[in-house]
C-alpha cells in the first residue's frame, strides 16, 4: 500500500528554517503532514509554523544526523548542510531528497562546473583554483586575463561569493580559498527554469522566467514570468533545463539559472536543488506553487500543473541601506491598494541592508502592466528600522 502522509504519523524533516522552509510549510499545513524543522537561529521564520522545531547547526555532522534519525523523509531549503551526515542517514534507510550525491556535486561551484562539462551541458569557460594566490599567478603568466568573474567554490549566496574582477586590486579583499574564474559573458538576459522530478521520473517544468538584477547588490530585483523572450529561445532554455535535470537525476526541484547570450545561445550559470527565488511568483501565478511541487516530488506524489494561470512578477523586499534593527514595512498598505498585489513577509524581526525580508507578487493578465505596477511597488514600499 502507498505511504499515507496525510494526518498520519509520517514525519517530514526540513533542514533550514528560513523563508523557503516557511513557504514549504504552507503546503505541509494544507496537507496536514507532520513536519520537523532544524535551524541554527531561535528566530528562524519556520519556528512558529512547524510541528517540531530543533535548534542546530546545519554544518554540524551530529546535529544533522540526530535530527535526520527522527524523520522518515528529509529535505533541505539551503545548500550549506553537512553532506556526510546526509550520506550516513541514506545508508541507514532515511530517504533524503534531493540526494546527498546531488547536493555534494552542487555544493561546490567548481565540482558543479566540471559536472556540466562532463555532461555536455553548455556553460561559460572557467578555470578552477585551489587558492586565490593561484589566480594571481595565472594572471602573471597570462593564463588568465581581465575581466573575469571570481566565484568562491563554497558558501556563496545572494550575490555573496561572486565578484567581477577587472583589475588586480579587485582580488585583494576576497577569501583566500578554493575558487573558480569564469569568462565574463556579455548577455541579454538572465533566465531561469524550475524543473520538478519525482522518484518515478515524472517531470514538470515551469515557464521560463526572466530576472532583472540590482546593479550594485547583485541581487534579483524583479522576476518576470513568463519571460519576455522569443518562443524559440524559451524552448531552448526549457530543453537545456530538462537535460540538466536528467543529468543530475535529482528528486525534488532543480532551479536552473541561465544566461541568454547576445547570439541567443543558452549557457547554464548554476543550479539550486530546492525552491528558489526565481519561483516565488508561482504561489499566486501558477496552478501549483513551487513549494507544493517540491513536497509532491519528494514524496513521490503526482505532480501538479506547472503552467501559469496569469502573468506574475516578483519583487524582492530587502532591507534598506542605512537601516539595522527592528523592522518596519513603510507604506505596505499603499501597495496593497494596487491591483493584484500580495505581500509575503518572512517573519525576520531584524532588518539590515540588503537582507531578504519578504517579497511582493504582482499578477496581471498583461505582463507589461504587471511590470509597471511592480516598479510602483518597488518605489513605494521601504524596509526600514524603527
């Protein structure tokens, strides 16, 4: 008989208690699936909505192992998790999705890039370095030239751990450890496709989204779905996302971030094996949100429709510069008066510059009208401190 997840003694575990976990809990509460969450912060957004909340360091082997022993299926909402503990749990019969093997490859940007090369997945040219000093040597020996993109091999997030290097002095303050240097690609668009995959190999892809970035913070400002691109380019992006998904054989979600080059080639930038910032608009705009789809996929339930009901745009709410402390969402009522606007507040009580504090979805039958309203939202709401 199939596993009964609903109103039963089945336990789902989520490593990481941030906003992505909180939005997964929208689904586990809807389906009445008992959910345990572990996070290092007593203030984590998930602490109030999960059935059981454990304080623990996600990089600590024992903390992850002991937490995992209490649940039937384990997933994560952040890549910085102790993979050795996940592997040990799998050997003892705990289901971990996406698997420790998938996460191990993705966790390290150098390993991830080599994976694309091995599987003939188009990606920008790169060199891998064990130490930052080797980058300086490569420049001196003319094996590498400016400009290029430096990426820390591990622990980067939200634009941290990435820097465009145009001159030697740009290297001075960077972490000294393992890194990659990527060719700087002139591109028209940054795109993303989220692919959901079950253990049985059932697959659904979401429509291609287009990401507009904040020039200074290197953070996404707007996610636009569907992307305002040619149908042939969208098809190419979907096909490459599917090829990438097949290569990883992941279970759950895989968000595939891509560049559309000046010549309309598609290059994979990087992937995330979890719900992703480029899919938040799916809560309001799609038939099945990315969070519900992730839960369905890891529990081997039938996948939901992944197409759009309506055009959607997502605006990140990040802490304003010059504000640190107790958060205030200034003018939130004003944006709620606008057509098709829904704010999501993550539950982080403390703001600081560029910290992700929430997002706003704008839905409209006309994507250009949605984009106009999104700009209004962006200009109006301010995330400040008291």
